C-alpha cells in the first residue's frame, strides 16, 4: 500500500506529505505573523476591523512572501535531505546556458496576458478608466514578490512534485496530478469557481509541458513572473483573486463570469483558456527539433548525472 514493487514509497504518499507540510507550516507562520502585526498596529487608534483589513491589504505581500519561502525550503529540503537527490534532477539547474529560455518565458508570459487583455478590449469586455501609467515604489516591491512567487511555485509544483511523479513513467499522470495540485493551491482565493479552477490547472499543465520538454524550471518561472506582474501591477486586474497596486486602472464592462471573472481576474475567463491552449503550440515551436528524455533521470542514475543539458539532442 505504501511502497511500490521496487520498495520505494509511492509518489502519492510523498506528495500528500509534502502538501500537508506546506499547509501546516505556512498556516502556523502566517498566523504568528498576523498576531505580531496586530499587536504592533493596535498601538494606533485603528479598530480591530481596520487593523485586520490593513493586514490583508497593506501587508499581504509579507504573508505571500512567507508562503513562498516555506515552499522553497520544503522543496530543497525534501529533495536534498529526504529523497537525497541532486538539485539538477528536480529542474533547478544552473541558469547559465538556459538564459535564452528564461528570457523567452518572460516575454512569452507578458505577451500572452497582453493578448488576453487586448482581446477583451476588442470584444468590449473591459476598458481602462485610467491610463496615466502612475508609478510608485510599491510597484518595485510587487515585482520582487512576483519574482519570488514565480520561482517558489514552479520549484514546488513543477520541480519537486513532477520530479517525484517521474517514477510513474506516465507524462499524462504527471501533468494531470501536478496541474490539479497547482490549481488547488489557489482554492482559498476570492472568486475561485469552476472556470478559474480549470484555467489555473491548464496554466499548470502548460508550465509542466515546458518542464517536460526542457528538464528545468526556468521557462515556466519567467512566464509565471511576467503573467502575474503585467496582469496585476501594470494593467490593474486581480491576480488569482488578489488585488495589487498598478500603473493602470482596469474596468470590467461585461459582468459575464464566463468571459472575464471580475473577482478572480482574467485568469477566470474563457479568453484565457483559449490563449493558454495556444501556448502549447508556442512551446512546441520553441523546442522544435529538440528531444529531451524526461524519464532518463531516475533514482538509480541520479548520482552519475550532473547536468540535464547533456541530454538535449538535436534531431537530424
């Protein structure tokens, strides 16, 4: 029940333990942080409701940062100390040699969400009530937060979870399980309904496809960062239900949740579904002529393999 035929603990139990650890540790640390903030802010004349509201707005970046740090620590600790595998095997390769893919991911993410927004404007779903491109130092803080979010979530959901599932030898299983878990990480976000659940899972599958084609997390990290930042801090839409300070102010003209989820953001609309699906074609084009054996690195071979890049072969 707990072990497979090779005497290894089954992937499902490992992932369940990882998710439980993430939930428990993150909840404890966030509650401690909120208690400390409340004690400090109570020195002011604000009411309890105002203080709680301020924590969920002005200090939300700190809570997100805590969650991301826990994700990173759990991912590296579990892979290195418990599973005893080298970091390149979970996609955390050296950035040198993969800068092109990181840059492509950054541009790809920015262009993808921009196309979603332009399409929404063409269909009369959204408009911008303020295009003054206002700037504040907070936008730099949010950029750093989105960088941390992109790296942490990709390291955990793609690097760790997908690498643990590699032993199943099933790409479909790997993509489905990791994508659903990625979507469920957003389950407590405002506006999380069926279509946002599907879209976040599809985005997770797209990130997973990037990982399977390359063996490292740098392209999905780049896409993840810019998709979030451009959507939230540039154009002013909610990012997975969370509102951030932005350069522009977006306004929904159509309240049809199928087209654009007002509470969750553009990620909850059908337009995003279309462009995410088209994203698979873009990734296939980028890696055209290249093959990567995602299953070549398993536990018995891990000590002899130092660099995933050596496995990339160009087709004749």
